[in-house]
C-alpha cells in the first residue's frame, strides 16, 4: 500500500489520537523540506507553497522560540505573517478569546497558530471557527509541534524511535511538552519513562504506558534519549519541593550525573533553560546535547506542517 502523503485532519490541537501514518506524513515532509533547505543557495526558497497565504500568530502567552519559529517557517515558504500578542491587543480591554478569533477570522487568514495559558482553549477555538489551527501550547495540556520537532531530532541522531528508551526528567505534572511527547513517542513504538520528584509527578501517570523512575542515575543508565524539562513555576501555586538547590542535586544533569549515560545517548531540552537548576551550562553545550538542533528543526517541522495543512500543491 502506498504511504500516506497528505495531512488528513483540518487542525493540529494535540498529538493524542494521531495515527502512526499521520505522524509519518509530517516527519517525511520535514525530511524533504530540510534537504531542500540545506541544498538551496538562491535568493528565494523555491518551495513557496504559502505564497498568497496569511498565517496569524495568536499568542496569549509569552514565547520566544515558538512564535519566531512559526513566523520564520511561514516566511521561508513565502507566506505572510500577522503577529498578534495579548499585551498589545483588545484582550487587555476585555475582548474574549472567541470575539478576538471571530474578528480575526473575518480578515480571512489561512491558518491560526494559537498559544494560550488555559488548557483546552485552542480546541474550543477550533470548534468555533473554520480556519485551520495549530496549537502552539495550551496551559499544561499539549504542545504538539514541540513533540514533532523532538521526534524528528531524535530520529536524525539515533534512527527510528521505535524501541528506543526515551527518559523525560523533571516537572512532568505541569509540562505540556511531556504530555505531547509521551503520546507521540508511544504511537511510534518508543519505550518512554519519566523521572522526577514525586510531588511533580501526575497521579496515575503509569496509565499512559510509561514507567516511573525514582532514581535519576539508575534511569540514565538505560536511556537512549534524555529529555530535560524546566520547572514550570508559573503553573504551580507554590513551589512543590524544598529548594532549587535541592532539586538540582537530585534531578539535575551535570558533569557528574552524565557519567551514568550511555556513550551514544543524546540530551534534549525544549527551552527556555534554567541553567544550574535542571541542567548545567557545560552539559547544555556539551557533546551529548542536541538542543540547538531542536531549535533548527523546529522551523523545518513547522514548515512541513504548514505546507501540508494550507500549502499549494
Ligand atoms: C516550552 C513551552 O513553552 O511549553 N517551551 C517551548 O515552547 N520551547 C517549555 C517551557 O516553557 O518550559
């Protein structure tokens, strides 16, 4: 049977529920676009599939990497981008999410990229409007494009994720990155485990098909990929561990703890980094780290998604 070549869904709100072929379509397109991008020397990228298309970046929560990554991705493909941030919009005058989106929809964009502090806001929006939508992170729910770029980066370095042991470390309870990655990695057949302070572990996490480690050094021994997370203090009512120093001692990656890693293991982090807390500077920039590749691949993977969702044939 011929491999699926098209994106079958209108929007991308979550990785939960995507089929393996849905995921592979995106990863394959990203590989093709990366090859084209690296081989291109001219002034205008030849694959201008978003020419005449308008992408609206609707960010109700701060972002550096993700917003600029979406913007760059759309521009590389020849698209127009309208950046809309909550601080400079009528949201500060009390306009609701729905009204804002309805008004933007009346301007006839081709794609909305939405980040919101409330879990579920992008899903709600996608049901209210007809424009295709990409969730760029909603509260502690999901961050699907981050998971896509992470899997793409793992496969670039280590081949297929199927059967690989991916260890996610830190504040699992408040992390949309962890959730999206768990769903996507499990769909592709990876072995996923989590490790972190019990107070930052969601109840019944095992139900997602992951194993839980309570000892970081032990967990690192068998990991092919280590994904470090930032402590999401903005999503906690109060700090759920004694001190940052203590956190770092038990759950941080540093020159000493990486001694437990396999030779070919890779270290990832979605950013922003809290250097000296979950990861030391030398480890973040050291030989195991693929963090800058994640950032580079973020643009490529978002190009692939936009190309599949709203690009010209
Ligand atoms: C993450 C996010 O905002 O969810 N960062 C990102 O998008 N690159 C992770 C985080 O904030 O810790």
